[in-house]
């Protein structure tokens, strides 16, 4: 599978995503400068994290006018998968490709830590390798990740299966205490109505290698490479879900 | 040269967490008569004389809708003043109502 | 002109020297240029002679003397690093001051063609009971977060300390680390008459004019004497970084240098002097942000996010294209000349003309030193008068919640410490951060840490500086790395006062002694003097940053205990040492006594043993004993591992006779490491310790959900404390957030 | 109830990094008549009637110097208006000059 990874000035996770695509998943990928408009070579697109245009004014506000964004919209219209991670999620919201908006964290500070996420819906390509209720562990690293959508929109999203991930505690419970940024309904990731554009604040590319202590993020990228299964029941792969572990140190040091 | 001052504010229905934090801090400093705080953006634009009147107002509206405000969460208000010093009496005030007009790109 | 020179911070003698060099009265621009370039900040006239004594050789091939230095961790692959302070600007405006400090040090790294892979920060503030200290602390952390995160460079380690002596002068040491292949190393030495002198990055404004000579090289006596604050633009810097790395790859560059303090003055004269050439530039071509700027303002401006380089003649367009793509200015200001003369013009008209060398060769001073008066009385303080705690459990909790010891999670959770996905040991999980090096052909990694106990340095700058080096190295060893190279950031008071200069001199001697013993090169560094105000003088603070190498990044350990039943052992000996300890400060409000002694041979032996235990896979965790002593170290390993421990100091433990119990638990004797190992490995480790002559004691075992402490030295167990993990966490992790909310 | 609107702006000599970037974006969107952009904060306070007149003005000044603005790098301007709907004609305008008074909180 061939991934296009969009690079706006100020983006800073493009190389991390490329590393995972090439060196972890063994796929091909290319970094695409934000003025390029021909995306026909790609099977899937990643809008990586960072601070496009410095995040000045509002996150994603300026980036969404980059020439590449019209092509991203067309790419999405064709039904091909697009994932926006962190700043990429913010850009997709500003561009109207995903509903809602991301505001400054309720705590007013940037937050960098590993966080548990609960899978809300797996009837989509992105989370098809997981089961509803699974816990995934991934880093969150953002200052403006407080998701907001008005109540009507939220209702629609709920019924449309568009809310894919919520922040939860290590028991998998979605609680206020387990809300790192004040997102409405602890929402961490949402999808568009047609099921091919996904945005999330956590960083799956930073949780895709054993050496980093966690591989839950890989489930998402692998999902994007897998034809959507006819039903939600995916038994064989279910064993690899919810494998989030806290072993960030020396988990792979072998004792003598 | 015209000067446009734009206030971008959070929609009233949204909780202003930053405002709440500042309110708390003000109370702690003894400013207990403050009952509410909302924090928005104050954007000043300097615009060449090429644009004026309704055309200016229209263009400013477009800038706000496209870029300067996010209609999902924000309102804006535009005040046009003449350049400082030149005929201050002519200041035109044109508060735009809360708008959430979506541009074509927003909802393709 | 003499009065202007004095106002610019020059001495009368320096002014006359300028007249002598030029054989005429200097122009305003010339005077400004000499004043900034000869200031302590740029030319190091007061410290240069001492800095020359720092060792340059070590285990790894090293690079030093340029903007930044480094070590070659495998053939053809360099890790470059440097630490620099931004103290005065941060005291004036903490957020922007710290942000531009980070910005400045990052430029030092990519200026040599390296891609920055991580940052560290070494911070000092007044005590947090003061609103001003909290304001500065919050602002500085916010500034580092705001700038570093946007750059996509993880801030992976650092240190924070609070002490009254910093209330008028906070310290903000920023360190950046980069990776570069030998063939991509860029030069900072101009060459080739006719080549183009080019300006890159942000436009120039009146930022920090006079900052480097008037501000940074003098005490701030008058708070209203504020220069223009520099505002950081991480977006511009990120674009500049990418543009520079891309453009350097083309091979069109002869040299490149970042504009820090003294901006254009420093970058023109130093690149020219280093290459033995001259430059002829026209300031009318400099992109300006403000109108009506005078030539001397342009030459002195400290506007951020700018670089000056020499590009081969005929290849300018290709370079300009790359910078334009990134939205960055790139303009030709003039040419390199053969004659070694710097000619600065404004619309063709000469405004300054001097040899580059005369600027770059700042005068050299030897200043008098004198042992400070406070020292003898403090050193001789009678510690036997100090009462022992009645309740060791609450004493330990009090120690754990002391801001100097308490978890710094409030700080590092605001920093993106994971971007670039190389961070394998995150802040709080090990004594140093560990990063994989994706560029390595052999699975190498690095460990990084910054350290300095300035209380020790206050009580004995020679010993304190040695300990700073030793502790930093020990921290690297405790994650499984071989210490490889040092950078320093020497923050002191007014050097013109003999007791301050004595501190400075002794501290450098300490660094030299320790580095030579450990075979560590000092590859880069920075000096910040005049850190004093009428209300406070900082403790001598030779901040040490260090990089170590893991041959196999899979051989790393954290500080957290891991498995139930593992044995906890102590390498090294406990001695009756309480002088200068955090315990004395926190429980008794005292900064007195002598710092713990340091036996460099013992230190090296303990480090070698620790490293061997980790590499052989015996050690499952390692944590050095530093601030707060043994009890704090063990509590920290419980917290990090989220598992309890039971400690009974046995009769045969390696404790010097007649050591007070509080010194056993909270004393800061050097050269000690707490390891946890599987029970079956105890004998093997013992044998290894005996072999290298390092004392080793079995202390207890890992397990449960509480920390139990007891003293069994007399053969009769004396229970000291039983504290639940939950309570340890609440005190250790809750302390700073509670103070800052 | 009084309402105070406070505009906090970066001092003119300082680089406004956001403004610079937004200006570029506006140009790219075709709004080329815009010549300069500065971005600041717009803070709205609701204040109980307990405070009024010069005392109110004074207290607002103190709030700005202590907390709402950073006098080292920012200027502020205070406009007091009555509560919306109640005697709008009474609006008092009191622009404060650029101030760099240090506050107890910021610089004790
Ligand atoms: N200013 C800071 N920035 C980033 N990390 C920090 C900072 N201060 C402390 N840390 C991290 O917190 C942990 C504990 O630091 P410290 O108490 O200095 O360790 P030690 O006592 O072993 O020297 C380390 O991982 C360190 O890198
Ligand atoms: Mg510590």
C-alpha cells in the first residue's frame, strides 16, 4: 500500500509516520509538500501531527487553505482512507472534512503522556482490528485537543457510529477524571459520515513498535490496509487488541 | 488607510475554561466584584485605502468567515475606524451579528 | 565617543585599545561592534583563559571549538550538543526569555548541519512560596513548552531546583542535541574571495539591542533599564531549520553560523576571522522589520531565527529557492574579501571598517580571586547539634514533597518528550533519558542528562563541580550508557568581585579534574556571569550536560523496581555525611557543612560495576543515590516501578561506624547506586563487586504495595516507617502541582 | 452590572509572530489590501454594581497590570459599558495609555 504523508510548513511528525509506514509496516510512503495537488499515486493519506503554520491564530486554520487540501477533499470523496493525527485532525476539522473543532485544553497546558482510549465502534476500516470496549494505549501530545461539537451534531455522530475513540482510565471507564483535555464526551477520535476520514488526537505512530513499549497504534494503520470485513466480528485478530502495556522501559531486555 | 478592529469571541453556549481560570485568579487577588470573564481575540487590521465603504465591510466579513474566526465555536464583530489622527469623527461602527455562514470549502 | 563606549559597557582601556587598533576615533557602528564582541557574552575576556584548560580528549573522537561540539559514536556518525543559558531575558520576561533560549540553542545545533533530536533544560528559581518565583517557573516552563514542542524536538530530560539565591536571577540552561554524519558537518569558517555573504531567516528589528553588552554583561541594578524583549517565533525557526538542512545538502555552502547574541556583528567577524578572510556587506540589503533603523542597531540586533552564511559564487539562486519554499528570507548582503577586513556599508557608504581579527580577538583579563568570607564558618558548622527526626516516616514524606526532590512531572508533562519517536526511557522513568539513534548502523543509542547541585558548589565550588560531573555521569551509567562527552553552562555572579571569581576558578578546576579522571571531553559550553542583583547572588552553578552511549540500545534499564522478590542492593558505602544535604535544608532550614567527599577512583569503580551489571543483564533497575539520600532513592524506585519494597539495613551493611541514622537514610554520600536484581544473581554480583573493590550491601527486597523501612544494624530490628505506595505517590507527585495551582 | 471590555495588545515594537503569519495567509487568500495584522486578546468582564466610577476604573487598571496583561510586553485599553440594554448611552470610554507599571504579582 502506498501512503501519502502531507507536509505543511510547521508539521513535525511526518518523518515519524514515514518511519512506521516503511520500516514497521513494510509499505511504501512519500512525504508530500503542501502545494502539491496531484495525489493520484496514493492509496491512503496521513495528515501528521505538528504545528502547521505555527498553529498561529487557531490550530489548522491556515493550513486548511494549502493547495493540497482541495486534493485531500477530492481524495476523500473517492472514498479512499484519510487519517489525521493530532494537528492533522485539527486541520481536517478546520477544513470541514470532519465535524467539530478543537479548543485549548481545559487545563490550559500542553499535555504529553500515555493515555488509555476506549474503542467505541469498530464498524469501520480504521478500528476493524479491534473490538468495541477494547482499551488502547497511545501517547497524547497536544495543547489544543479539547474536542467540541454542538449537541445536535454530537447526536448525529453518535447514531452514525462516527465517534470512534474516547479517553478512558486503565479500567476502560470513560470518566471525567480520565478526560485529559476537557473534550466533550471524552472524545478522542471521530470519523466522517462516509467512514473513510478519521481524525484523532492521540499518536498511533508513536505506539507502533515494541521498543517504544506499545503497539496498539499499529492496529489502526493495519486496519487501513485491510479490506473492511463484512461484520464487526473479527476473531482472529482480536487477540492482539488491548495489548497496551506500561512497559516503557526495558521491556525487551532479556534477563540472562 | 482604514483600521479594522475585530473581536472574536467564543459562542455564548460554550464554556470558556480560560475565562473561568482567570476569574478564579482575579478572585484570589481580591477582585471579588468580577462576576464573569470571557476571553477572545482582538485582531487589528490595517487596510489600504483601495477598499472602503460596503466593499470593505464585505471583504472583512469574508476574511472573518474564511480565516479569522471559526464559525463552529466563535462569533465575531467588526469595527472599522479611520486611520488614527485622520478624521476620527468619521469612525464607522458596524457590528456584525453572530454569524456561522459556512464557506464552500467547509462542507464540500 | 568615550562616554558612549562607557555607556555601552566598555572600559576606558578598551576604548583606547579600539582607537589604537583603528588609528582613529571609531564610528558609532564600530564602537557598537567592539562593545558587543568584546563583552563577556561573546568574547569571554574574563573567562577565556580558564576555559582553555577544559579537557578535549576522551573515549570517543570529539569535535570542539566550533559553535557546538560533539562525539563520534560510531564511524562517521556524530552526536553534537551544547548547553547555553538565557537567564537575564527569562528573569525579565520568562515565557519569551526561555522560548528564545531554546530557539538559540537549537540553531547552534543545526548550524553545523545536524538535525536536533532532543532538548534538555536546567532550571533554577527562588523558592515556590514566593509568587514571583511561581510566576517565573510557570512562565519559563510554558516558554520551553511553547517553543520546543512546536519545533518537533522532544525535551527529554533536565532538572529543576529552587533556592532563595535565585530569586533575583533565575537560571535557564537550555541544551540541545543533534545527530549528523561526518560528511554533512558544516563549517563556520568563511573562505573564498568573491563568494556571497548571505542572510537567512526572520527580518531584523530592534530586539534586545544592547542586550548582550549592556544587559547580560552587567548586574541589573535598575529594573527599569529593560531592553526590548525578544519574541520567539518557533514556526519561523522550524522553517529555517528545514531550509538550512535542505540547503546544506546541496553543497552550495562554504560556512554557516547562527545569529545569537550580537547577531550580525558576531556572525560576520567570527566567520571571517576563523577563515582568515574579510567581508564587505551592505546593510541596506538586510530585511528589516522596523523603519529607521541605524546601522549600529542593525549590527547589534538580537532578533531571533536568523543565520548568516557564505555561499559559493554562482549557487545563490539554488539556495534562495530552498529558503523561499520554506517562506524564509534569503538575501545576498555582500561578498567575501581576501584582505581580512570587515567593511560594513549602508547604501554603499562605509559605516564600519576594521579587521575581523581585531574584533574576534577580545582582550584577555586576569582577575583577582579571594576565598569568600562566608566559607569557613559555614564549612565548620557543627552538625552534631542537629536533632534526629522523631518520626522517620513523616521525615521521608517531607523530603519527598520538598520541591527540589518531588516529581517534576508538572514540568515534563508540558513538554513533548516523545516526538521523533526515539525516546525509550521517558522523563521520570530513569536517571537519564535514553534515545535510539535511527541513523546508527549498529543499534546504538544515547543517554542524556543535565545536573548540578549548586548547594555543594556554594559550600565548595571545586568539590561541587566535581560532583556535578560525577553525578551526571552516574546518571548516564544508571540507564546503561557509557559517559561520552560533556557540555557546560557556567552560571556565576559578578567576576569583578574576587570572591565570585574564586568560585568560578575553583569550579572550572573541579570540572577539569573530574573530566580528566573520567576521560571525558568538554566539547562545548557557555558562560553566564553577573548573575546577581542587590537582593541576591546566585550560588555558583556550573550546570553540566552530558551525553552517553549505549552500544546496544536494548541494554537499558530504568530506575523503577520491577518484580516481586527481587533483591535490592546498594553499591558504595554510607558515611556520616550530612553537610550541604537537602535533608539539612528541608528539615532544618540549613545550608551548611561540607559537601560529601568524592573519591574519583571509587566513583569510577562504582560506575564501571553498575554498567557491567546492566550490560550483563543482572541489574533490573538502577538508581543513583543523590539529593535526599538512600531513603529517597528507594522510595523513587518504588514509585517509578509502582511496587513496594521492604528494607532492613542489616548489621553487615556497608555503613561507616558511628554514622547517624539520619545520615544513613538521608545523607548524600557520593558514589552510590541502588540496584535491583533477581535473587539468584546476588552471588554473581557480589563477586563482581569484590573484584573491583566496591562495597556492596544487601538491603531488602521488592514487593507489596508499601515501603517498609527498618534499621537492623544493631542486630535488633528497629522499625522506622511503613508507607503505602499511594501515600508515597501523593507526596512525591502531588507536591509541585499543589504549589502551582 | 457594568461590563468592561479590555483589549490587550502586544507592544508595537515587538514582533507579532501570529500577525505576521496571518497577514501572509490573508494575502494568499487574495485579501491583498490588508497591510498589517496584529493579534491580541479581547477580554470581557462582568462586574457587580458594587464598584463604579473612578474606583471601578482604578480597579480595572490594577487587574490589567497584575494579571490580565503582561506590562513588559503588552499594552491594554479598557472600555467600560453599562450592562447591555440598560442605558447604553452612559457608556464611558477610558483608554489607558501604554503602561509598564509593574504589578505586585508579576514583579513583587
Ligand atoms: N526541567 C526538566 N525538564 C525535563 N525533565 C526534567 C526536568 N527536571 C527533571 N526532569 C526529569 O525528572 C526526572 C528526575 O530528575 P532529577 O530529580 O533531576 O533526577 P536525579 O535526582 O536522578 O538527577 C528525570 O527523568 C529528569 O530528566
Ligand atoms: Mg532528584
